[in-house]
DNA sequence: TCTGGGGTCCTAGGACCC
DNA sequence: TCTGGGGTCCTAGGACCC
C-alpha cells in the first residue's frame, strides 16, 4: 500500500508555527511580488478568501476581517519542509526508497510492510509524530496506488471532522465508493484540457473513467499516460516510487518585475541576477549547463492573453562548452537580451533557463585546464560559501545591479525564524 | 493600477541515415 | 507515369503537477 502525506495549508502552517498568537486565526500567504493568494488557512477560506485570487481583489475581505497576510518566505518554508521530510524518513527507518518527496509539502510513503488491518493506526502514528516534532499538521491518504492515495487524501481533507484527516482505502469496496464520490476533474493527472474533453464525452466521475478501456485512454488521453491513469484507478500500481534526490534536468528562475521596466540595462540586471541564482543551484548539484535560454514578456496585450502563458519572447544559445561559471552564463544571457529587447516597449517579466545539464566532472578543478579556469572555479566556490553562510547576495556580480528598482515587491514577509540567527524568535 | 514560480513527462513530426 | 522501408535523434509544444 501507498500513502501520501500532505501538509495542511502548508505555508500558512509554517507562518503559524512561530506565531502561537495566530493559531485558530485566519491566515493567508501571497505569491511572489505579492501577486495572489497561494495558501490560506481554513478560517480564511470560510471568510471567503479563495486560492489563486489576486491580492488586490481579496483585499477588502482581508481588511474587513483582519486576516493576517504574509509575503512568501521561502527560506522558512524550505526549512520546515525539510523537517517534515526528515521526520517521515526516520519513521521508515531511513530506508531511502520508502519516502519519495513529491513536492515541498507532500511525500509518498511505501507502506507495503504494514499489514492491512494496521494501516489506519499506522497512519495516525505518522500524523501525530509529524505534528509533535514539527508543529505542522498533515492529512494522509492510503490506497494501493499513488493515484488512489491522492484521491483518498482529497476526500479526507474535504471532511476533516469525520475523517480526522486520514482516509485508508484498503478494500475494493472502499475504493469503488471513493471513485464514485470523485469528479473526474478532481483526479491527479487530469488537468483542465482533459477535464473538458472527458466531460464532453459524458464521463464525469472517476468511477466512469476507471471503466473505460485502456486502448481508448491510449488514443484519447496522451498515450501511455492515460493508460497508466486508468490502471492506477483500478488499483494496479503503474506509477512507481521514485529515487530521492535526483538531479534537476533544467533550472529556471523567472520573476515578475515590481513595476514595468523599459530600460534595457535594468532588464540585463534582472537577468544577471536570475542567472546568478540559477548558477548557484547548478553548482550545488555539481552540474554544468550547455544551453542558456532567456525570455522577456512585454506588458502590452495583458488582457488579450492568458497571463501565465503570456506572450513571452524567447531565445536560447547553445554554449560551445557546458559551464557552471556565473560570468560565462551571464555573458550568454545578456547577449540574448540584446537580441530580444525592443526599445520603447515596456516589460513586466523576465526569466532564464539553464538546460542540457551535464555532470560537471571538472568542478574540483582540472590539472590540465588553463590556470585561469581553476581560478574561476575557486572564486565561484568562495562566493557560494560566503552567500550561504552570511546573507544572500553578500557577494555578487556587478552586472546584477546595486539598486534593483525592478525587484519584486515583498512587503509583508515574516522573519526567517529558523534559518537566520538574527531572526531567531525571542522569548521573554 | 494591482494576476507566481518552479518543474516533469510524453508525443508528433522533421531531419537524417543506410 | 511509375519512386522503399526502417531506424534514430532531436526539438517544439502540449499536457500535467504543486
């Protein structure tokens, strides 16, 4: 059997761990740039704060009910996430393959060693341990496949009172009932596009979908992906547990600007800053990038297009040799800005992507490489160390700019309680 | 006025090869 | 007029996830 452990209103819960005065109070967390709501507590939900609505639209409700709002604080969430995952790993005896970290607030666990009659009690044990050790409350779904576990968890969250945030679908009877209660567009693996298709075909419940032939799924739902989905719904495991800690295949950094930008130098500063951040991640996993892509999004036509897909203008360069050196990557990226930028236009967003990642075998320096190259590597290493131990961006490249007028807004961020000494919570 | 930021996998189709 | 068959690799784009 498979379990999914999912933190409840994760970002809000993180904010509350260090603020007991907010327990049982409505809380909401904003996306980058204080753009929209990306997490809200149950209390805030009941007051009418919906997920993904723009902040400016929810603002009147927030002010009226004195809802506590925070800009996102990824240092805090990242650290709390690590604590939760470590707790799960230790519960599984630190067997690496038994816990798969699926996202910042979710993990799959392989419970095949637990006898069916003990699953419910074991799930309670997991929940209580995580809550006691980390202060974060979780919901748990248990079922024979990942897809059914996700479905079980959804139902558990929908009715927290009755379920106690735990739902075990051990028998076929329970699974069938759960499938009947779930709409097809609420399934893990069915997004907006497939939902429309399915409903047009008259398939509305997960149960109905699970009864469709595999060949049908193959032609109509993305080939093997659709077949896997159907099998998973029928209780045949078709999505395996994945290796923990695999290297990224691509690293991206993209941001909205805090205000529209028309100056090419500011765009280049932003791009250089994003590259620096991505290159740091690149070196952390000991990779080098063979391709650098850049995109910028003009402000015009805002209302004509889906703002997420936007009308990004993009281009990429294939480097003569894969590299992890920030200044080489910056040079390529700012060169692309020259190609993409049109004078007179206003831009609202920019982003970069590092791809064609390969292991950087020579990251330790290479005896036969030119002297200068090793110097560069040592420099990068030093910069990473300083920025890690002191403060972000203590040391940075001049091309990243000093003033950063384009920088995103983040006016309501909480302290980094658990990752910065100076932000440590004080107790009287 | 004000709408996030990462990622992954899969398929189709073109280029190219023998 | 009539013009094979099979394979691989790569890329763009669609779909999904949180």
